């Protein structure tokens, strides 16, 4: 299956003590770039998150957000730092007596001092946390992958349609090309006749030779054959599926190269018009290919 590099997915899992939420969002990028944002407390799980993501995400810039919300008191412990509190009381009382200051050394005052009351996270079971994050992440990756697949199908339909348009324009050029030699010969014959005004007998063989030389220089047969080959390869790649973005990108470059050569060699307004139509469609194909994984 062809997949887009753009997608979003969200998953949630609760282990009874915490709720884990995973969000995966990605955009097109030349290479694979996965960035993970999560609470520092759970950073030990970052590598496992990246490894899981790489199983389904082969290309694109991806951001994964892991959110953790505690739902029980067992997740944290409140501790009183008695030595610190004692020193604050003794020092504040001494300060009050020594300088004759007013006010009480009260509970709110002492409790608000740094390090008197500490909130200490409970000891983590890392394997358990990784497993819980993994379950939330699996749901997010599944939704993300499904969205990319749906978008990929739309891209395939559009690319196939545009490839067929390119082929139709190429066929029109192929039909038009043989007429150029005859028109060139007729034009050459008319110009010579006008210039010499019938006073000189110009060999028909010479005229046809000049027309043949012109036709050989302007021949676009090889370019048309290669263009049709590229179109066939594009359809084949789309039908095969998988991670094909880079292949398609290279193929589109070759299609554009053939279109440029046809435009440079063909000395004909009709062919030039069809070539411009081809270039317009190839450019649209190139833009769409940038979104394919």
C-alpha cells in the first residue's frame, strides 16, 4: 500500500494508577526524523517509543507526544524534611530575638520554606511503564497509519490520472510528429520557388534531403519512447505499493528531463503546446510525490 507521509493518530491507556496518552503527527520530509516529547521522569522509555514508531514510519518528520496523568495517590509521596524545618525555626527565632523583630515563626511560614515539604515520585517499575506507554502508542500508531493509508489511496488515484494525461499528450505528439517533415518540405519548396521565381530548377531530391536532415535533428522518437516507459514504470510502482517515494521522485525527474528535450527539439507550435501540457502535469505529479512515504 502507498502511504502519505502526513498523518495524525491518538491513543490512550490506563494502568489503574496513571493515564497514558500518545499523539503521533507527521509531515513530509526527505528522510526519516522522529522526535519524542515526554515528561523527563519517563525519559527511560524514549528509545522504546522510537523503535516502535520505526516499525510503521519509514520516512517523514514525525513528532510523538507522550502525556502522563496520575489518577491515584500511590504515584507520589509527600515527605517532611524535619532537619531542614528545625534549622529554619532555630535560625528565624534567633533572628527575631537578636534584632527585636515582630511576628511569629508560624506553620505557614516554615512550610513555605524551600525543601521543608518534598513531593517525591514513587519508585517506578520501568518495564511496567514502558508496557503501558507502548499500549497507548500502539493505538496512536494504528490510527496514524490508517490515516496515512487513506491519504495514500487518494494520492495514487491522482497520480494515476495525471500519468494517463501525460500519456495522452505524448500520443498526440507522436501523431503530430510525422507531419512536420512533410510540412517542412512543402514550406522549403514554396520559399525556394518564391526566391528563384521559377528561373532555377531545384531538384526535388535535394528538397527531400534537406527535409530529412531537418526531421532527423528534430526527431523526438527516442524521447517519446522513454516517456512512455517512465509512465509504465510509474503505474507499476504505484501498483506494487510500499515505501516508494524516493523511486517516484527520481522517475519524475526523468519525465521532466524528457519533456524538456522534446520542447527543445520540436520546432512546431502544436508539439510545443502539448509539451507544455505535459510539463504542467509532471510538475503536479512531482508535488504530489513529495507527500508519499
